[in-house]
């Protein structure tokens, strides 16, 4: 534990650094302009640890997330060097303090109360605490301070790699893929073209490889599958074949994907070629597909093919179950 002049100097530096953090919490990033907002904004449902790899992301958003983590590492380093405390006492005091600051942000209108911020701030402080505990010699000397700083950098990088990897797995990872025609219908009826007949769109031949919505279906058709929240997305292709156009059809088709009575995705087809689609299905239990052909001719205008569903991976399934329990008030 620091003593004498070093202790006084460190307390002054910690005070200045704390003032800087408070500035950014309440006034920085144009927060002052939000002070006139009288509504209470808050998020009390954890959305995970907001720490991701920077690749493929908006740098400003990534830097803000990293700042919520890295800016609180010094508190974990310095406070235990000034005041003797166990990790339990330190982290309890820290979480209580940051919760009070988040609450003040909400009531002042200069920010929101965000449980995710509390989690990532606390993670940063924990990394700092671990760094100063690992380095046990010369902690009050320049070389010892450098060792603590280097250890904090190593632990921070390791944390980013691990947490970023977990987030990447939960957000980008995929499970097995199944074709739509393999699922059992919950409601309605649908015919699939077993021969996977070829057709042309804009004079280009199209040969389905997985499945094909049969053109023997009724002109307007609605059918439902029970997904049980197992799938991450549904993908496929749609088009209006050339022979429909050649039959003097002047009307297009609408395809709607519906869950819980709400349209989650829609396609208004005209005669412009092949369209592909990818629709997120996270947490969806029932999916209804409604196809409406506007042409008075009974032939089906729209052709849908190679429709597949990608299952959520194990981590995504666990998160979906937790979200369902929270939304249903079971947790």
C-alpha cells in the first residue's frame, strides 16, 4: 500500500482522473444537450458484455464500447494500492458507486441508466485489480508500476479476445441448416415440386438445388410452420418466371413472412429478375408464409426456391430461452 509523498501524489492523480471520467459521463459526447429531456431512460435487462472485435464495425461505436471497459481499469489498479481491501470489498464498493452514477445520469437527463455499462465498467475495474495483485514486488517503484501497467495491458487484451470471441460466436455463429420442405406444417397446406423443374427468369435458366414451391399451389396460399425458437434465419430466392410474363400477365405478387400476427418481412415482386432474401428469426416460434398473386390467371406467379433455415447454435438457443423467460416474467 502506498505511503507518504507517493500516496499523496497518487490521490491527487486519482482525483483528477475521476473528475475527467465524471466529465465524460455527464457532459462529454454532447450529453449536455440532452439535459432538457425529462423522460427517464433506462435499460435493466442485460444484453451481454458490450466488448467486441473492431473488425467490420463502426470505429466510433467500437471505441466508445472499448472506452467503457478501458477507462475503468485504472480504478482497479490505484484504489487497492491506496486502501487495503479485498476483491470482494473493492468490487462491491465499485459496483455501488457506478450504479449511483448511472442513476444520476438517468434522473439528470444527461444519459441513461444502463445495466450493460455497469457490467463492462466493473469488468474493466476487475482487470485492473487483478493486474496489481499479480505484480507483488516493487509496487511502489517505477519499475513495479511499469510491470503493473504491462500486466494490465496483457489482461485487457486477453479479456477482449475472450469476450470478443464469445460475442462473435453468439452473434455470427450458426448451427445446422435444414430445408423448409423438411419441416412439418402446423397450419395450411403447401405443395413442393419434387422434380425441381427448371425455368427461366429474364431469359436466364434457373435450376433449383434444394426445394421449389410448386406452381400447382393455389393462386393465394397461406401456410405456417412451428419453429420453436430454434432457428436464426431463413434464406431463399424468389422470382416471377418468364412464361408468366409471356402469358400477358401485368400484375405482380406479394410474399409476406408473419410471426405473431405481425409482418416481419415482405416482398413485393415485379418482373425485374431474381431476388434473394435473408430474414432473422431469433426467438420466433411460429412462422407464417403468405403468398398473394394478383394476376387473375389461376397460375402461380411467384416462384420460391432453395429456401433453408439455419439453426441457432447452442449459445444462441440458451440466450433465446433466457429472453423468453424474462419476457414472460418467469425470472
